[in-house]
């Protein structure tokens, strides 16, 4: 692409007439016409002015081999500070993707919660003599199934993450919706409000009642197998409860993103950016501790407790971080 074509392209992108561009450069309209017609070439000082006005590099203007715009750092920073425009079509497409992916995300979380049950059910079945296999086979089978479940959950998270990857800016950047988008989102949220409330009630109730199976089995028997069954039922109830809450919460959060409410306000997004690195380091440390304790003690049926403890501590870390950020 030659310089003449690039001037035309950039001028039209900025919706300027030849007269308007001529005025900015302090030249005549005829000069602009000659540049764009490849009848003459701007002087070097005008090339520098064109670079500054359009926010592109001089290399882009002068080198025919560079086909796509190369913006200056100043222009890029200005572009980043501008709110991202969201059309009605884009908003509807995002909401549809979140709605369709919510069950998969909820299932992945439930699978992670249920995964440890395989470890202590198989282990205690071997100890109780119900499984006529060697200890190594019992450990091998339980570990294999455990990691297969976790790996399947991770695959689900990656797939659903890829679906919404193009909309990550809704979580991190300021946005501006076109006319009618806000009303549409509020209407859809209002229609979903009853379902959201029901799912949260089911989820919270199941999580509260989930303590009963393990309490009942622990008080009425000393058999490790029965206790592990009670614990499995407890985790199953938690998994089902969390499934309902994550399902509705994922959809609900999509409305908040487009409406820029709560943690998705411009201020909340800035806090999230700052906290992102802290969260990444935290969970890497939690994973390292879990793997070290598990391999060192070989007590995979018990070290899973690190994850719920890490989850509770993470909430505390998040709260402390937000308090300090607010101050």
C-alpha cells in the first residue's frame, strides 16, 4: 500500500474531508488532493505532522511493505482509555453464550467437589475387605479416577473459557452500551430473578444440611467405610448445592457485567486487575502445598481438606485486599 492510499484510508477512518485535513496541516486542499492522487509527496515535516495527527508511526506511512496501521504508544493509550462500545447484537450474543455455558461451568465445579469421594471410598472399601485387590491397586485405581475427574473438569473450564474469551474486556475494561441495551438487560434480569432466588435457596439449604450425613454416621458407627459413605453423601449434597448457585450466579453475573454493577463498575474492574496477580500467586501456592503434603504423606484421602480451607482463606484474603484498596 503506497502513501497516497494510506492517507486516504486514515482520513476516511477519522471521517475528515480533504478541506478539514488541509486545515489541520496548514496546507491547501489541492495539496491533499495531489498527495492522495500520488501526484506529489508531502515534505518530511508534513509526514511527521500526518504521523502525529493520525497517531500512526512514520514507518507505516513511508514503507509500502507495511499494510496494516502501526499506531504510536500515545494513540494506543488513548484508545485503551476510551469506553468499549457494545451493540445490541453483541450484548445478546454474550448473554446467550453465558446462559449456554453456565450448566457446564457449574458441572465442572461440582465434579471438583465430588472428586475426593473416589479416594476415600475405594481406600476404605479396600481396608474393610470389600475389594479383593492389593493396596497398590486400590491406591492406583482411586488416584487414576480422581485425576480423570479433575482433568475432565479442567477441560470443561477451558472449553467454556474459550467461548467467552472474546468478551473478556467486559470484565476488565470500561464499556458504553448503545441505546436500548440497558433496558433489554434489565428486562432479562427481571425475568430471571425468580429462578436466581430459587437456585440460591436450594444451594444454600443443601450446603447447610450437608453436615447431617457425616454427623449421623460419625455418631452411630466407628466403621471407616460407613463414615466415608456419610462423607461422600455430604460432598454430594455440597456439590449439588454449589451447582445450583454457580449455575444461576454465572448467568446473573453476565447481567451485572453489561450493566456495570457492583464488582463490574469501572472502579471494581481496577481493583480486580490489581487483585488478579495476588489471586494467581495464592492458588499456585495452595496447589504446591497440596501436592507436597499429598506426596510426602501419601494420604491423598485426607489432604483434599486443603482445598476447602484454601477457599475460606481466599475469601479472607480477598476481603482484606479490598479493604486496603478502598482505604
